[in-house]
C-alpha cells in the first residue's frame, strides 16, 4: 500500500476578506475531490486572507499511479484555478 501526500501553497490575490478566500478554497477543494477521488483539506493559513495551504492524500497499490494522480492534481490546480499555485511538495509514505 502506498500513501501519497501533496501540499499545495496557494495565493489568492483577489481575496479581500476571509469570506472571499473561503469561497475560492471551498470550490477548489470540492473540484479536486470530485475529479480525482482524493481527500483534500486546508491545513494552514486559515485566518490569512490571501494565502492557503491544502493537503491532498491518495492511497493506492502502485507508487507510479499515486504519483501520477498527485501530479495531475498539481497540473489541474495550476491551469484551472482562481488561486495561484506558489509551490507544491509530493511525498510518498
């Protein structure tokens, strides 16, 4: 069994309040979860208007498949998001 984790550091330049930020993050979390069937949670910067860190977790039997799925999440976020992808980190457990 392989557990893959992905941390996404996001910037939300258009957010003028926590409400704006939470709207963007909630939408992004739901889209990632529905498209890739993975767990997604905001893990840091909950009280910061224009910054967020999301964690994505995928469990599978094959390291290559888990890595490929997490890489697809990175590509999806970088191309289809209102938030700007500042950095990311993939780890396999």
